[in-house]
């Protein structure tokens, strides 16, 4: 298996896990929210500054189906992290290539 085939297969599997896994994620509140409900201080919670963003609260703005919105948010999250991490790796690799050449000539 070539490197390219491996990375394409890994991307497809990751997107499937993010999309399908998010689609079937639990609708129950997370631990902190559960404790806040049980102890009675859930009403004092404030909205996050990003609460009106397109992917707020593990969903997708404009998608009425909660499960589908969660799956789309999971796929979008994977793609955003891939682009950011890939860009950072590319920048570090390009910047670091001059250092490798200098150290090899010693």
C-alpha cells in the first residue's frame, strides 16, 4: 500500500467515524451539565461567546435534524483540524528544511 493510498483511506475512515459516530452520540448532557442540573445551578450558566457560531453546541446551524447536524459538525471539525494541522506541519517543514541542510554540512 502506498503512502497516498494509506492517507486517503485514513481520511475516509476518520470522516466516517466522525460523521457516523457523531450521528449516534448520546443526547444526554455531559458530566458538568448533569451535575449543574442535579445541584440546581444550571440556571446561572451564561451563554458562550461562540454560542451563535455555525457549529455551536455540537450541531450545525440551519439543520433541523439534531443527529444530522451533529454528524455534519463532526465531519466539519475533522476537516478544520486537518487543514489547520496540515498547514502548520507544512509551515514547520518548510521553515525547518534549512536547518536540516545546515546541520548535515557540519
